[in-house]
């Protein structure tokens, strides 16, 4: 696709050939990388922010305990999102004990972000 520049009285403008996107390649690559890094950072922050409501956490844990169904618990510990698979075995004060196949976890209810 070429642009009609026959309107111009100057030969330099009429003969100019635009390189198109080639001249923007370096800028586009840098901007794309920056946008992807920002997206990944926001995606990680979203996981931390979107926690289940407290009453729903208690309900799901209670259902798992009553029916002895294995669940996956995601919880926030020391700026790190950790996942545990196991059965709820006991409620202690404001914590829940989860038995995994290899370990027993004691997780604070405030730390729980998601249950599935």
C-alpha cells in the first residue's frame, strides 16, 4: 500500500518511501515486553487480593470435614501463595488442621485465599 503524494510541489515528498512498521519494531518490542511484565505482575497481585469471604471459607472447610472430602487450599504465607491438598481433620481456635499424604498443616483461617 502506498500513499499518493502527488499533491506536493516538492519532489522529495513525492518520492518519499515510508518503511512502515520496520522503523517502529524496536519500540514495539520494548513496549510489548513491558506490557507483558506489567500484566504478569498484576496477575500475581490479583491472586493475593481476591480472597474468599470468611463465611464461605468456614462453610467449605466444614463441608470437607463433615464429608471427609479432599480439598485444595491456597493460602498466603510470607508473601507467597502456597497450595495444600488434603483432608480437614480438626479446627483449633482460628486455625484448621489439614492432613496431606505426606504432612500435616496448621493453617490460619485469615491466610486462606481460595478453596476448591
